[in-house]
C-alpha cells in the first residue's frame, strides 16, 4: 500500500480522518506539550511513590 507523507505520523489502525477530527476538536497546540509532560511527570512520580511504598511495606 502506498503511503503519503501525512500517513507516516498516524498509526495504521486509526483512520486518518478520525485522528484529524480529534486533533482539531479536542487538542489545542499549546495544551499538548505542557499538559502532556505534566501528566507524564505526575504518573511517573506516582509510580515511583507506589514502588517506594511497596518496598517499605
């Protein structure tokens, strides 16, 4: 199957139109880098705390 350059950034199992709609409707560009990194840090710190807690028990 030939792939256009736009398709490279989209997982094959997700239709490109659905991804595009999701990005345009629910994802603003300023939101993504900061909140995604913040979310990742929260998840990471939570998992670290859970690991420490399970080690001390």
